[in-house]
C-alpha cells in the first residue's frame, strides 16, 4: 500500500490520542507498540477482507494446517515488511524522535510452541500467504505459552509466560463463529425412521470453542490469510449457576497452558482434551464454511485439504467421519473416501518415546463417539488387510493394539499422504519406524524437506547482510531466495569477503552488547562465536559440545602459550521441566561457565555463555552473529533440524553430524565448506544390530578423553557433585545411549581444524559465502510450493527460476 511519512505520523499521533487520551511523551514503548499494531491492522484491514472475498468468488480450494503449536515470533516488523511499510514507518518514527527497535522489542513474543515443530508451522503460514495459497492455520490460543526460563544457582527455574497480560493487538475474537465441543458422557445409536442410526448424547461435558483470528500477511502480494486459535470457555446459554467451580476450572484448564514437553508422550488426559478440542472445533468450522458455499459434501475433497502437523491433530480424521456421517448423513464408505482424500500427515520425530499413544480406557471415557468410529476404522482395516498382509503385520499396524490408540498409525491409515521432513528421515520412516505401514501403503510415503522463512531469518534479522547482498546482486533474492546462488560470483572478490567479515562483526557486537548487559560477561568479537541453540535433549548432544569446552579449558591451563583464536561457546536451550537429565546438563554448562569465565589464567581466550530463555526473538539476535552452527545430534535421531538452515543462511559454517537436513546442507554448500564428523546413521544402526557398542573402550583408549571425563567427577568443576556423577555414569556405567564417546575424537579434530582455519579470514568468509549462497534452496516458500503441488494440489505463485 502507499503511505507517506507525513500521513503515517498523523495517523500514529491520532491513534495514540484515541487509545490513551494523552500525548506521545506520556506513553511507554509498549503503548507505542500497541498503537502501531492497531495502525498496521487498519492499513491491512481491507486486504484481509478482500482476500476472503477473492477466495470465495474463485471458489478456491482451502488448505487447513492443523498444529497444536505455532511459534510466530513478534509480528510488527514482519507485518510492516510484508505490507511494504517498514521504511516509511521507520522514517516517520525517527522524525518523531522515537526508536523503532525499542518499540518493536516491546511486543510480547508469543511462545505457543516448544521448538522446531511450532516454528515450522509459523514459517509455513508466512509462505502460504506469500505464495497466494488459500491457507489457514488452526491451533490453540494458550493463555500461557512455553515457560520463561531463568537460572538460579545455575539451575533452570520455570516461570509462567503471561503473554496476554496487555492483550494481543493482532487477534480478533469471533464469538459468532464459536462451536461446541463435547467430552465424556454416554452415547448410544438410535435407529431413525429411515433406518439410519443417529447418536444420542447423554450427560456430556460441553465446552464452547471461541476462535481468535490473526492475520497472516503475505509478502507484498495483497494477500492476508488467517491463523485461527481456539480458546475454551463456558457455553453461554447454560445458566452459570449450574457449573460447579470444578467444572469451570476443567473447562478453563483446556487452553490454559502449552505442554512444555516435546520429548515424551505422557498420556495425560488434559493433553488428549486439548487435542480433541482444537481438532473438533477446527473441523466443525471448516464444514460450516464449506456448507455455506456448497450443496452436499460431494465436492469436499476438491475444495479442502487438511494437513496434520505431527500426530497431535490426528483426531481430525474420526471427527470428520463423525460430522459427515452423523450430521450430513454420508455412508461410511463415502465418508471414508472423502476423509482420506482430504487428509495428509507430516511426521516430525523418530524417537519411539515421542510417538503418541493413548490408553483405550481413557480415550473411550473422554471421547465415546470418536472411540466408536476408531473401533470401526480398526475393524475395517483389519478385515481389508489381513488377507493380503497376514495377521501379524496387521496386528502390529492397526490403530488399536496393546490397549492403546496408536495415533501415528491412525494418521497414516486415514491420510492419502505421509511425509518425513528430510531425505534421511523419510528413509528411516520407511525402513524402521513405519516400515510395516510402508508395506501396506507404499504410494503414500514421500519426503518434504523442511524450509525456513528467509524473510524473517535473513531480511529482517540480518539487515547488514541483506544490504550487502543488495549491493552485489539483484534484490530479486528477497522474493526468490534461490537467486542467492548468484553470489558465488564473488567467491574470489577480496573486498566483498572483507565486507562479509565486517557484517559479521557488526552482528557480533550487537550480541556481545546483549551478553554484557544481561549476563555481565564480556566477550571478544574477534573470537569464534560457536553457537548451539535448540531444546535440551540427550540426543541433540549438548554434552558433546561441553566435553569440547572442558578439553579446551584443560588445554589452555596446561599450555598457556598456545596460540589460537579466542573461542566463545554460546548456548540457548530450554529443558522440559520434568526432564531430569536435561536439567543436569544445564547445571553442568552453567557451572562450567562459572569456572571458565572467572579463571584469570584463561582471561578472554575462552568464554562460555548460556543465554537464558531462548526463543524466536533471541534467535533473531544470536543467529546473525554465529560463526559456527553446532548440529551434532546422534546420526538418525534429528528428523531434520531448522536452526541449521537459519544459521547457514546467515553465513555460519556447520559443524555437523550426517543427520537430518545436515546431510542436504553439506551437499548443497559443498563438503569443503562445512565440518562434518561422526558416525553415520548406518553405523549407528550397525551398533544396534550387533549390540557391541562399549563406551568404556573409548575412555580407556584415549587419555585426553579420560582426563576430560574425569573432570566431571574429580572436583575440577565446582558445584556439580551430583550432576557430574550422574552424567559421568550415563556415559560410562550406562553405556552412553547416544554415542557421545564414539564421536568425540572426530568432533575434536574438526574443532581443532576450525581454530586453524578461522585465522585465515579470507578463506573463512569463502566458506561463509558458500553457505549463504546455497541456503536459498531451504526457503520455506519452496518447501510449501512442493506441499501445494504434490500433496494439497492447490495453485501457488512461486516464481520458478
Ligand atoms: C512431541 C510431543 C510428544 C508427545 C508429548 C508432547 C509433544 C509435543 C511436541 C512434540 C513435537 C516433537 C517433534 C518435533 O518438534 N520435531 C522436530 O520437528 C522439526 C520440524 O520438522 C524438525 O526440524 C526437528 O528435527 C524435529 O525434532
């Protein structure tokens, strides 16, 4: 849209006056942010309405992306960028003597997700809008997001994330679009005059699902899509007096807080309630919307696609069956054909303990009608497949088994497409985790490698780099990140490589200032910034990184004259509150930081920085400043990873195992421009098959490693008597489940190589450049276009090369 600086200033001052009945001097940064948010919504307003009108007129097929998590990050800057207003607003605020960055930082960062899965959903929302796909998000409006992490005495403490305290400028409450979700009670099937069966519900707990809509603004294309987040409330018609406090609390609890665990399927009833709540509300609103525009359900499969982001929304399958049969009187066969035509499923993990199952007794009690439908899905699956595949395989793969509802199997059986998120991950699904189902439905399995929103992670997070890129190649890369590859023409341009160093320095200074201000640690910006940012998990092996730091520390103590670049190790990681081992690792990192950072023998040559409360906003600060991207999971365990892509796009070089999308990153940028190491997935599986891994052998064979491990238990690192022992035992007594010791030597070797290579900044920046230039293929736009072409079958406006 067109907007002059003068007009913007007038609008902004008016907004302040209307909202606060006072003048600018009397408002806080938060107040200014809220006023700006209102303005942006006003500027966008007609675009949002027009988008829905356009979709309706053209009767466009709608895509619904169901995810129990969305991690959108702050929206002010990206909304302004996408509307084409960022420069105008910045200039206007400057003339008013306001700092845009300060105002922007006052926006709460909604933590409605745990990590990779939730952030991926948000990146895909951005891309769907930017590609003109009629894409809708469907999720939960948690009253409290992921906990805020603070450290006390080096231990993680979790505080509530009251992100709605000052309201949410981006949302619109639509009570007129609310629907009822039923839990519990009894259901029985009553024969009708026409012979059909209709369910009769008795004594159900009814919950009102109220949608809050957030506009998802496309990049300069006049499109605004909708992210719909549901909130659980008391049904309005009922007399409040009939609800006991306990009943009210039970309703309130459904959307109160995000489960902060992404590692274990806990089997908690509240979690199952959350899953059915947003699945049911979402499907009901889809069918209502569809019903307003079409006669009967025949065209459903041509007009809607429902995507299941991990198993959490799998109940959309029986819920759609329920609505089609009970409300729209479809036969089972018609309903089932429509359902499988509509549904598609993405798997995001191969960790057995994260695969969801629900005890049948709990499931039946909470969702009696849905359970009946799952029983029938199970019965028909068994009847159809046993003659072909035999009883054993069918028993292993049916939706019901071992007293559990197996969500991943239900998702595969009820969808026409199942995808993994990186080539290796998809192969492992086919050969291991879902191999039996792959026998039954080979045609359903496909790969869709993850992608990232380059607009947020490069254009907005790293403006110095973006400007440098603009000075060399056409700004088309901003719409079409694949164009970044033309930067390779500057591989030998000494001046350009120097400028890359300067850009990195600028970003490192910004991060260093944050670290100084918030943690009181001073770091040199000519040091190697070695970054590991992700959830704390044993399989992600923050511990391997820690062992390297201990090695560097002991090495500097023993050989003070060693000449090597200074090294700053930067961590960002939350642990699930109940994940004891992960919390022990946090304590270890903090204790080690304490020791290293205060040792006068070490000075500024080695620093350890654990930045608390890692999330999207901190990522935007840390990623542009990184030299090294630590992607060191045990091969085969990380489905894809996405921080690896963000760091690559910002010129960090990967120190990486051959796992998930690391493999594809290394291939894209060239092996010479990364630091690969460690066991392959095949080697890991080899150890499993033979059962001959012995971590103690590595300990005994390598005196340096022995010295490092002993430091965990011999008092070298003060304050970790229990944690040090526990971690030591996990590696030696319990045989090192994630092969840390097996990969230690090759990891250390690459770290040594990095220390050497970093000293030649020309060569270093050549590697950085190769990474930036190759990162375009990991753009979320490309990934979403592949979903649109292969799975959803909807048109999009991706510009092809
Ligand atoms: C799993 C579970 C397990 C049951 C209890 C609650 C809960 C909550 C969240 C999750 C999601 C874990 C899966 C996940 O986040 N996977 C990550 O997905 C990224 C995007 O595809 C991918 O890059 C990471 O490799 C993968 O770990």
